[in-house]
């Protein structure tokens, strides 16, 4: 089977803006010349009459070719040459292809600088999967308004190998045909071709004239048991663990290996992810002989760890890695009909700039751990794709980091963080929140200082919310209260210092609150964690995901989220109000009564939204109003402890934990001596 292609070219001249700009510049220069010396002016005018000034307009010209002739199933080169009339500092090149055309190597977009002296040559390896009339569209645009586009029609026939080039043509189009503001480079979303997958849970019955190629694919990797440096792992040591696991949910392609010329594409499957078939692949195909070297297929199995078709759920771009692995190659097998041929392959972990085993680990954490969690909780579909750059860091100041940059740029995973699952899933959490809410990532939310350390307050509550939510997402995915060595079930001030007066600006306060709503493993007797388990999705409207993304909600900080949770919880709010106590954001007020059953103490002022009055816990800096109420046959005597007074109404400041005792006496008993009435005196507290 062979392929013809018909080529149509569309070239856009942009004249209006350029001419207006030139006329304005000419008018400006004429005005300046009028103020100069008369003789100089006459000389310049005479020179301008005798010497015509050339005008170079912004212009891009695309020249596109395919080499060799694109036979169906063969890998060929798509070559795009971009020539510019001027030096262009910001040029965007975009390629769209029909779903039946596979991208084998190269990028569908390019953005950069083009010199007028040196054209850009952009090459891509592609392959057409099946016969038909398929289209490749190439668009280019520059910040100077220069644009050009071309379209290739690849026409496949069953009985003709002739290449018929089309008549080239150019069409002048008006400026408003360029989408959006032509002064800006238009962001372009890479189209994701549909998968050609087969059921790999069990092998299809072998029919006459068919063959099965199958196997298991694994990869080696390393990870840290405590993800950052030792200062971030209180009481723990950093250890690097090396391991091997199956390659799950990755695309595998089958080709017939040619002894001469291009290999022939046959099929694509996705490796298994269940307990029974994890890392397993299987192709059952017609046992044809496309290259004619014998009587049967010569199988070549390829793994593509990069590019937009590596996986349904996460697109991994490794800036320096190899394009693909040959999982199996048999150039002259000539498999017989009914054969089941097994090829197993292991991707080694080799610490270097081309450590593809670690690339597979980054992919697995996002595509299987994080994405799999969302599949189970929310039923996510395979359209939730994010671009991932690894190893590639973000630089804030002089420090390399991992970060989520935004919808177009995607996630950048700094090289050492490729072994830190907490960080990998944390960055994926930013993508998840951004996907639904347009939640601004750290580049904006924590600007200009980019400080969101666990041990320090952030620049604003919105920064703490963005980072704390991503911390919590990692914990929820792993079902583990530990984030980089900090356990949210242990309210230990040695791990976290006491927050200041604005707990909403503390990343730790956000993640502790969300985790306590999620897990429900604490008990009231612990005094620090709640026993509610609303989970990630929750029942009805009280789950974290629902409150964060549904019902037109878009909380920008933990206080706004708290208000939503309280309003929708509808029960057990008093128990839930322990949440912010996780890291001593509230202080406890212990109240005793002497003698027993002689009276009660009533909190008379309305509690703050963060107070837990039923547990006698109050927000920092709160003044709590207490009233001593004697029982029958008793009278109030005095307050003792951290505050002393004979007035039954007492105001006590809650900047630390406090303890007071309400003393009552029997009416028949003599009244003991007391301190003079007036302003309560506070006992100094160390």
C-alpha cells in the first residue's frame, strides 16, 4: 500500500499595520528634520529625492516537505523550513495532524527566535497508520504580525504509489482571520490522538493466520524514604531505596522489522495495571509479511517514554532522554501462524542525564498513583492530560525547584525530586486544582518571595491555601499523614513552631485542617485530632473535593473553606472544630469547680468561628468571658489559678493555655477572706 500526498500552501501577507507603522515613523522623522538647520534640511531633502529607501516588511515563509515518500506504516521525516524577512525574537510554529498520523519523534510546537540570515529547520518523524485522505496543518506566527500557514493532504490508495504534488497557491487574507489579538502569540493546545488499544486482560483465541506477541515490561528506579534533606525529616535519616516495578498504563507499539528500508507499523496496546496483568502487554495480529523477506511477521516492540502519545493520563517529556526503547527486536523471525511469542523487557535505572528508569517512576507516580486515586474517587476520564518536563527545574532566585507553571507549560520536576514521591504528587495536586478552578500556581500565588516553607508563614493566605492543598492531596493519594517527614497526626511543636497571629497564612495550618477532615483516625481523647471522616469526595456536600470545586465554590484561603465546611457539615460541628488545634493554633482553657457540684461556669460571649467552646479551646489572643453560677445552697466565692477575682464575671486572655478555678461556698458556711474587688489580677506565667 502506498501513499500520495497533495500539498496546498496558504501564505498570509500583513500590510496594513506595517504600512501604518512605517508612515508614523516617516512622519516623526520629517517633523524632527523641520527643526534642523535649513542647509542641512535642504541637503537631506535632496538626498532623499535621489535615493529611494528600501522597505523590508515582516514576512514568514514556510517550506514543507516529506521524505521519503510516505508509505502507510513507514516512518518518514516531515521537514519544515521557516524563513523570515526580519530578525524575529518571538516566533511560534504549530503543527496539527489527523488522528491517523502518529508522531514518532519531534515536537508539535516550537517557540523561539529566527534570524533573517538563518532559516529555522524543524524536523519531525511521523507515520501514517492506515489508508485514507489525512491532513497536516502547519501554522506560524510572529510578534511582528507576520504569519504563514501550509496544509498537506496525504492521500492513501491501495494500488498506486505515485506521488502527485498539488499546485501551490497562496491566498491573501485579512488581519481579522488570525484568531485573537494578532500582536500576541496564540497559545496552542496540542491535540491528543485517540488510542488504538486492545483488551489485554486475556489473550484472544488464536485464529488461523494470526500470531500473538506478548511480554512483561518492568523498570528500575530509586526513591527516598524521607524525601528531602535531613533538616526536613525530624528524627529520621535520609535513605535511598532502589527497586523494580511493572510499567503500567504505558503505550507499546508493534512494528514489522524490515531488513531494508522502513519498519511497518502494525498496532498499539497499553500495558496492564491490575494485580493480575500489571506491566503485561499482548498483540494479536494477522501474520503478514510487509517487507517480503519471508513468510511471517518479524516483530519489533517499541516503548515510547516521551511525546504526546506515551500514555492516556500523563504526557512525559524528557528533555535529554532517548526517544524510545526497543523492547524486542527480531528482524528475521518469520513467525509461523498460531505462534505465541514472548518478549520481556526491563528498563534499567542508570543514574545519568538519560536515566529512563527514573522517567518511568515519575510517570508512574502521576499516571497511576495520583491519577488512579482520582479515577477511584471522582471517575476521572482519560482527557485529564498534563505536560510534564523531567528533569527540568524552575528557578526562583538562585534555587532550583519543582513547580507547576500553568496549563501550557505544565509541571517541571527538578532532577533530585524525581526520586521524591511526595514532591511529584504535590506538583500534580497543583495541576488538579488549577484544572478545575484556575487556581494560580506558586509562580503567582506566592510571588514575589516564593516562600512557602512548612516552618515559616507564607506571604498571604492564598499562597498557604494553594500549597497546603497540594500537600494534602499528596497525603490523600498515599493515605498517609506524612508530608516530607512531618506527621499530621503528631501535634509536636518540635516538628512545627507555633504559628503567629494569622494561622491562615501558614501552609501547615491548611494541610492539618484538610487532613483532619479527610482521615477520621483521631479520637476525642487524643485532644488534638477530630474523629470525623468526610473523606476526599465526601458524602453529599461536605467532602473536601465538593467544597473546593462544586456548588460554585472557589475558596481562596482556609478561612473561606472553613466557612463552607461549617455551613454544609450540618452535624458534629463541635467535634470538627478541633481541626485547627492540630498544631496548637488554639489554646486550651481548663476550668475546675471547687467543691464538686457546687456550681457551673458559663461562657457568656458568642464563640469565634475557630473556637471550640464545648472543648474549652479558643483562638489565640481571644478574651473569653466566663460567668460563675452557683448551685442551690451555694454562693460564689472567688476565681483562682491564672486569674484571681471575686467578681463572678471574669475576662481571661487566651494567648497561652490557661487554667482557672471557680470556688463556691455553702451558704451556711462562713465566707473566706478574698482579694479586694476590682480589676482581676493575673498570676505571672513563666
